[in-house]
C-alpha cells in the first residue's frame, strides 16, 4: 500500500524565524573543559580549529580572527606597504611583483549592498570608497559598472557574495587583467564571504581563487564560534604576515628567553586573534557544517521550484558555476510594504536584512548615482531558508506567498 503524505499546516503559533543560532550539543561540555583548563586565550584549541578549517577549505593559508570585521580590516592592512624603515619586509610581494601597495587615501571599489561591517574597515584603514552599482539579477556587484569604474587610482576591489551566491570570479579576473594592461598593475581583490561558508565557484570553495577572502563566524551565520572570523590568503607571505599582525606583531612561535617578554617586533599589529573558548565552540559546530549547508540548499531548491511564475515575485539568477550556501534566500517582491504586513499576519519573519551603506552620513562624501540599486532596494525580501525550516514550514511559506498579498 502506498501512503501519500499530505502536508498541510495551519498558521504556526510561533513566528517562523529568519535566523536561528545553531549550537552543537557537545559545545557546552567542550567550553567547560576549556574554562577548567586554566588556558582560555589563544592556545591549543585555536590551533586545532585552524587545522580543521584548513582541511575543510583545502587551504593551508587559513587564519582565525576574533570577528569577520577584524579579518577584513586585517586584509586591507596586509595590502599596505610597511614603513620604509622596516627593512625586514623589503621586496615582499604583497599581491604580485607589480603591486604598488595601498596607501592612505587610495581608492577601493565596493558595493553598498551589504552589512556596514564590509565597508567600514575601508574607512578605518584611511582609504576612500568608490561605490559600484549592483546587478538586480544577483544583488552582487554589477561587473560592467565595476569595469567602467576601474581607474589608475583603483588599488583594491571589495566583493560581497550576497546571500552566499558567488560573484563571477572569472569575469573579475578579466577586469583585473585589463587594468594591468592599462595601468601597469592588477587591483587586489578581497572577497567578503560572510554569507558564503561552504559556497563554491567553478567547483572550488570560495577562498581558493587567488584572492584574500574573509568568512564570518558570527552568531547567526552557518556556523558560529560565538563570534569570530576567518582570513584566507593567496600565498604564504601574506599569510605569515597576517599571523603576526593579528596579535600585536608578536611572533608567538619564536624563541623567547622570557615567556612573558617578546622578541623584537619589526611591525606593530592588532588584537585580532581568536581565543580557545570561541575555538572550542567552532570546533564542535564545524562537525555539523555539511548537514547545515545541505538543509539550506535543499530549502532554497524547493523555493526555486515552487515560487516560479508567481505574480509579484521575481527570483534571482542561478548559474551552474555558482553553488551558493544560501545563508539567506533573496527575491524581489512588488508592493513590499503589503508583503511585509501579510507575512507578519502569517507568522513568517521576512526582512531586507541589510540597508544600503551609501545612505549613511559618514560616507556622504562618496555619494554617486547607482540606478540599479535605486530601483531594486525597495523590492528585496528574504524568507526563512535555514537548517531549522522544516518541510512542512517551507510548504506553508510557499502557500502563503502563492495566495497573494496585493
């Protein structure tokens, strides 16, 4: 006998959340062990977590930090030339042999469609922002606009993989090569992968395409270490320099005559390192990452199929080269205010998630015309897609949307 399971769901008692913290059941015990060990700073657990992350990303040039924002700040700092009197660093290829190095006042091309945590490190490093418009089909950078805005003063490009959907990294490489032909050097690329843990482009995880890449381990990301970040470098020299700078510039692996007194510090650094308490949480959560991402992708695939051809809904582009981890599921919705009110009545959490960064007073001097963003921002909506969304709940979400809100 074949039993057909008919899934019907009434309005849920509690609102279906847009975000939810995943915490491995073993994390509490492991944190307790660290707390009882008497060693809670950067120690063996950070080393273990980094080793696990290197294996996951298949990349030895992987560092942890205390936040994703710190990783971005560190990435930009690494692209600066050290002071001239720091002879130990003369001749280091910070990007490639023609890379001139970032200097205060240089220009970084960036997208305003992201969390402010992506762009404020540009300001914190004394650099200028030049806004690039968005592609309404992906909510990533409009790469045609990026190509138009490359100039002799463009030293770096800050990409954001919106929702986990990768930018076209092949086209970006072509833009870099064109810049080299015109101006003598390639602008460095920093990938903000805060949404993208597990995302792949052309069969390789983000972070393995020759760029500096950040991941976020903040509370509501795919996996969390309470707070934390990851920085992947394209080569050993940048990685080794980052390892020093994330902890005041001190060589923790060097030979110290007195364990509390450091050797000479050729280049000062920051307090950006992770601690063993956070690393213990990250280690346990990382064990579940494949299952978490699989559920995000499965829910997204369901929406892609079920939300086709619905009046007032425009789905985003899908490309076979881009395997998104779908931290969020974005779509464009007509009459968004009515949609918000309707979904609230249905007990479903929805949100734009991030405000356009260029609207803020602190970046008023960089204001420019961004027509794609202007016509798109008022339609962006994200619906629950995460590991916590059950098959019954996702069907309920789709049915609510199909009924219409206008």
